[in-house]
């Protein structure tokens, strides 16, 4: 069996708020939430097979550096959707601004940043 990506974990300001917009935009569900390491709190949001772990430490720090300039930085999260136009409308509805639209082989894409500064790439394959 080939290995598959099960989850990724990153730090956000408000895990429940982040999970909320992801549920609205991507149709994901909260799989689990509760206390986490170092006095933090985590929400697992995603599908039955994969998810994002949204972690908030007790005292989160904000960085001004671009993730693309930091070794180990999270550059973006890619999400595959069936209807990119409907998803873009949902992204706008929750208050985020899509940018960098492109048609490319084998499909279409756009990007947006959430209120944590995390960049998401939304793709639809032909």
C-alpha cells in the first residue's frame, strides 16, 4: 500500500473560527476538538480520511516573515474541489479575496489567504 497524507497541523489564532469558515467553504466536518499540548486547544476539521489540525497555543506569536522565505515554512495548502466557481463564491462570502487565477494543464486554480495569513490554493481538474 502506498502511504497517504493523513493530516497536517498548524497554528491559528482561533481554531473554532478557522474550522467554521472551512466547513462553509469546503464542506468539511469537525472530527474532534479539545485541549492540546502546552495549554493549547485544537480542532480537527476535514473529511473522513484527511484533515487539518488547527492548533492554538496558550500564547500564540505572530511572525511578519513570509513563509516562502523561512526554511520549514508552510507555503500553501492545496485543496481539490469539484466546482471551482462555486468555491470561489464561498471564499468571497466568508470575506477572503481570491487572487492569482490561472488555467493550466490539467485544470484551473486560484489562491487566497485566510485571516491567519495562511495561503490556500484551490484547484479543479478537468
